[in-house]
């Protein structure tokens, strides 16, 4: 699998990341099969969070055995220093790791949240201290709802080595300041910030109000699940300048489709990207945000 330099981290990571959300919602046996599939396909980066079901527990045997083979990225939803410290320690213990290569502020939804993180008593204090002591090596920030939060973060602080955000063809069906990833990618390139893309194979929101368990897949959005559409969607995401890696979807049943696409990856030209957007419009693919 192709590898790319993960921005200021300097790490050479596979351009597909093992999204910990997938293994978090299955039993250990199925999780083990998924992790082995990822490793067999050359994946060398894990992106996990304590909110992904049992993800940390499911991945812990693999982290303990193959820690030196993975770039390990973890997250926290805590916004204050004390809460972040407690969760950092708990995640290290659960995963059986002594340190994280990347620790990220998870799903920052607003400028107010960002200000809390960066302000007095905010979680950034814990992150910086952990970086100074070697418990974490790099600092990242993620956003799902409004990518402008990431743009603001990069404007006001040089502490961020990576960002994670939705980069998917559906966003370009109806570009909006909330979902238009292009200005953020440009800023990330200028600042040498690594980018993890998510939601590449998103078709849109589930049309019914049924609980997740009643849907076909364990993704909170409706995913594309035919090989030709997955091909175009994954290739579109990986063709965006500035994207380092794409984190696998939150259902391991979809992973073989993604790996099939990745193993035949070809960078799309600008014209081919326009064709992919037109394809998305024709198949009813829509942005997740704004609602």
C-alpha cells in the first residue's frame, strides 16, 4: 500500500488507517479478523477513541504485540485539563501502551469548544505536558460537523500537527462553508499539517429514524456498498491534495470493499474528480452537514 508523510509528525503512514470504530462494535474474534485484514493490506496506522464501543479492548492485544509496527493515534472528548489527563491515563492502560504517537481533541464542534480547549485550565494544558514528558508525541484536532473549526484552530495555534475531518465527494455535491474541506486542506498544506480523511464512502444520512441496530450497517450514515461507487468515492478522497490517510468506516463488513478500491487506486485528474461529483449527484449522494 502507498504511504505518505503525515505532516509535521514525519511519520510514513499507509494512506488507509485502521479506524478503531469498526472493531469496537464486534466481538474479539471478528475484530481480530478485521485487524489481520488491515495488516495484510499494509495498514500501519491505528486511529481509535474511547467512545468507539469496545475498540480499545479489542485492539489492545494487537497494540501490545505489534506496537512498534503501528503509528498509534488516540482521541479524547474531554475539554478541560483534569478530564483529559484522566482519560489519557485510562486509554493508555486499556490499550496496554506506554505512549501515543498522536493524541487528538475529538469532534470539536464549535469555536466555543476550541476556546475552552485552548484557554486557562483547558485540555491543551494536559496535551502539552504529556508531550513534554514523552507520553504523547504529537497533538491533533478533529471535527465532524463544521470544518471551519479546524481552520480557526490552525489560524490561532501552531501546536497542531494533524487534523481529521470529513473529506468526501458528497460534500462537493452542495459545497457549504460548513462542509467545504478545500480551504482547510490548503491551509494544512501550507502549514505542513497531516490530514486524516473520514466519511469517504458516505452516501448521506439514513432516511429512516430507526435505531442504528436496525440499519444494515453499523455506521451512523448510510454508506456506499457497491464496488464501483466505493471505487470512485475512495479514489476521490485520496486524490485530494493534502490528504495523508483515510480512516476505515465504522463497520468491518465494508472494509473489503475499501481495500479492493485502495489496491487499485489511481489518482483522479481534475476532470475525473468533476465526473465523480456528477456521479454522486446522479446516485443521490448528499452532504452530512449542514442538515
